[in-house]
C-alpha cells in the first residue's frame, strides 16, 4: 500500500471499524495484530495508531493476558460519526434505519419549531438555496443527496441552539443512507413540495405549522424508504 501514512491509517481504521460494527469481529472476540498486519500489509506503527483510534470510540480494548478484543456493543460510542457511517455502508439492517428514523422524529419536528421562532434572513436564504439545489438536481443522485443534507443542516442551524445543531451528525447518517437508497431507485415521491412546506412554515414564523410540515415530510420519507426496502433482494437487506 504505497499511500501517505495518514491516509493509510484512516483506511485501516475504516476497514477494521466496519468489520466490527458489521459483526465480522463480534463483541468479545479477539483481534490478533500480527495477523492483521500481514493481511493488510501495514506496519506495526500504522496498525497501533488505528487500534488506538478504535479504542477511543469504545470498540476495542487491550489487557494483559487477554490481548486485544472487541468490547460489548453497549460500550460503543454509537453517536460517533465514523460508527454511524460504518453502520450505514451498503444496505444497512432495518434496526439501524428504524433507530435513525425515531431520532429524526424526535429531533427535527422540535427543531422546526425553534427554527420558526428564531430564524433570520440568512437562515431563510440557506434553506431556499438548498431547496433550489434539490429542484435542479434532477436524476443526479449525489447532487440530490447533498442538497437534501444541506436543507436539513440549515433547518437545525436556524434553531440557533449549538447542541441541537450538533445533532446533524446523526441526522446526516440517516439522511445519507436513506437518500442514496431512495433516490437511487427507479421511482420515488417528489419531496420538493414537502420541503417547500417546511420552508414556508419557518418563513411564516408559525411553529405549529412547521412541526406539522416536518412530520409530514418524515412520514413521506419513511414510506418511500419502506417501499424501496421491500423491493430489495433478501440478500441485500442484511
């Protein structure tokens, strides 16, 4: 692997992290650094640093006489951006998607209420720009995904609550997985009107209407995702 050390280090973190969250290395199982070095053709230094990162995320631990092993899932930092990304790789399991949908259902309607009360002209401009990008994305899945993410980030930013805004790492994981699945399918419901309804409510400074608009948007998003998952081959749905 002739790559810069920093890039190689992140690649090893990603490989091992995804294996752990996918269950290839199950909780309680041992990791053998010598074998991993040989398999991935990396130095002890690179692997040691990658394992240190995984340990900081609560995935692994090392102890005398026991060696390096995978910690119980209850110890994992499940809100870590990398863990969310690894769980969303490929076709994630239904439980992961359900958890993300429930979090969105709690955070975004409440966020919309605050946004309606606190938004300023810059917030409205950011939401309108993201909506315009969605409208012009057409069949470009990547462009649609990025525009949708921008809209929901802007909605949280409009709350002007620093802690709530940080929830974007969770929402982004759910949105990115959901959007790639739905917009990568042959047909999906046009989500522009539902997003526009959210923007209209926020612009009108009507918190009740904003909350209802987000609930309607999430209901539509959930229905589209269920339809796509229903049509996925069994071997792809994990």
